[in-house]
C-alpha cells in the first residue's frame, strides 16, 4: 500500500511555515530581536552615557557604574548564538 502525502493539506499556503520574518506577523512579533540589534542598542546607550547625552546630571562615579553594568550586559549577550 502506497501512501501519498499532500503537503498543501499539512502546510496550507496561506500559513507561513516560519512566522518570522514574514510580514504578515510583524504587528505582534515586535518582541523578537537579533543579537546584533541588541548589541547596537547597548552600544548606543554606552555612547550616550559617555557623551553625557543620557543622564547629564550624573557624576563620573555614576557614569562608570552604568558603563560597568552595560559591559556586563554585553558579556551576557555574547554568550548567545543568535
């Protein structure tokens, strides 16, 4: 007995097999982000703190502490593959 598998019945064309990066799912897939995007965002924050754009009222000690915390966040981010 030979079985034939109709792929269109399992994966109809109106449904994406992978919800990302299909544009049909953009309105509720905002939580997914890539490692490089997060790294760029953290580096922007580091630069803003260093140039006193972010929190201009902070003193040097507070800036140093924030930079250390962001460095730790970048270290954790580097542990991920994606």
